[in-house]
């Protein structure tokens, strides 16, 4: 289970609203503030220095290009020479010039790689030659030259095409011309989407990537979270509820598609929208016209659709069964994220010639009141006379420390559970 030191900045002067778009001046002020306080409040009690700067740069390069497939070694070396021991100074000055310069180079290289993929897919791939490709490249060096990068990408595309062929083979199908074309098109669109997504990055997203790279230079579990990400963290890890329409959305070739309607939510109760319907516009109270969301990033669409309890949102949709557009109105309400709450069930298994009953509790996070939910499950297990209990924390992402302590108290009556020491040594 991962514990995270979460550094959250809510700067009233910088952010007029939770989802306001940042200017470079505002992000500079935030950067400077983070640089001032992280050395004071982080457990390590280390001020910004050249060593932190080196790790900061390495983290940022890896955050952009974890697989070491985009940048060239010459890019990395030039950034190390220019910023290796200077990022700490840039942070103190509130300058994001290094972040933007490196990000711009990343976009240039990514466009080159995407064009390379397009060129490769225009011709049939030669599968007669035996070659190898390691897709796990985070510990491997960046390609030294453009030709080396092109060769690396040729093998990557070949690897992905072969992976699709193996999928067909498992299904008992042969990769005919139609399937080969589908596979080629899928890979082409994958890298077109990647380039399009990265080109659409806004100031706040670059800032979050850059400052998280800084905080992780102090330890790998420290993150900078923007107000928007803080809200999402609170929804998904603490409150386990949100105010919206109760639908799971997915970006689909420029559209926003309904993947699933959450049972009991506003969308479900309205019976006006179904899975696979596409949303193309959103109108909130006070808006004179609906906002066109075609090609809009999914997190922005989600922000538009969420709102206050009792408020009405108008959605322009294209139903899955027809191309005819229609406008529907849904009243927002609180939606509980039931699938992320504690769940319990009982299994039976043979042991020593007898049937043994085990109660299983799956707990995805230490959210608010999770210990109370687990208490109810344990009481049920007691009534069912289980022989033992398994607490499954394999996918637990953390959460509220006090809830973890309270949960432990359901199993033991006394003794230390956790020891805490803060940056002041207390």
C-alpha cells in the first residue's frame, strides 16, 4: 500500500475558481511557493540544492518519456548540461522556462515518431526476419541518433502488429487482409491520439507534471496535486461520492461516450440516456448556449457535467441506436461510488477433511467511514460463524490514516498500531 505525502496548493490569488485556467505568471508563483515550502515541511528537511535539481530533471524526463523511446540521448545530454544543477535556482525564481523548453522538445520528437509510424505502416511489414524487442525500456538508454530511434520504432510497431496476430491466433482466426488493415489502423490511431493528447496539454497539466517531478526528488511517494486533482482524489479516495449524473464516460474518437450508467443515479432514474450514447454538447444553468464538447479532453467534459446537487444540466446526445440528435435534461444528485466501497463475501474450502468457511473483505482504500463498513461485514461474518477472515488490501491505494487505525482496532484490542514523526521531529 502506498502512502503519499500530498502537497496541495490552493492559492486564492492564483486560482479564482477550482477549474480556472492558469497563466504562466500564476504557475510561476505556485512554483516559487512550492520551492519555498517543500524544504520546510517535507520530512527530509532538505532545502533545494544541486542534487535535488539532478533528480528533478531525471524525474521530469522520465515522466514525459518513461519508455526512453521519444527523446534522443543528445536531447537528454543537452538538458543535463543546461539544467542539471540549475533547476533548483529556476524553481526559487518561479521560472517554468525549463519545463516548457523540455516539453516543447518532447512534442517535436513525438511528432517525428508519429510520422515514422505512419511511414512504417504504409508498407507491409516483413515478418520473416527473426528479431527481438524489449518493451520495458525505463532502465535502457535513449537512442543515440535519429536512425537508431527509427530502428527502435520499427521494431516496436512490428512487435505490436505481431501481438495483434497472436490475439487472432488465440481466437482461432487467421489474420486476413481485413484484419491486418484493422490492426494497422488501430496502431496508427493510437499514436495519432497520443500526439493529439500531448499537444492539448495546458499550463496546469505541465505544472503538475513538473512539480510532481520535483516532489518525487525528495521521495517517490510525494506528489504535487493541483486543486482539480485534489478534488478528484477527495472524490475517489476519501468521500467515495460525487455530485453529477451518475454515468461513466470515455473518450471515443473525438466523442464522449457513455460506457456505463450507475444504478440508482440520476441518469438511471431519468431513463433518458443509455450506455453507448454519445454526448456532443453540455449546457449548464446560466449558459446562453450549449458548449460543444467534440474533441474536448475528457476531464474537461467531466468538469462541465458535474455540478451542484439539484441543478439541471442539459446534454445534447446522439443515441447509440440512431444518428438523430436530441437534448435531454438531468437533475444532478449525489452519486455514491458503490463499486469502490468495502465488499465482503464468504467462501468455503476443504481443510483437514472438513469444510472451512472464510470471510473475505476487499478494501480498495481507507476512505471516510470504511472502518464502520468493515465492522458491519465482520458482524455478518460472526453470524455466519466463519472460521477466519481475510482482509484483502492488494489494490488498496491508501487514504485516511485514522481510518486505517480504526480498522486495525476491529481486530486487536490494544498495542501500538502506527508511529508518526513529523518534519518538526514531533
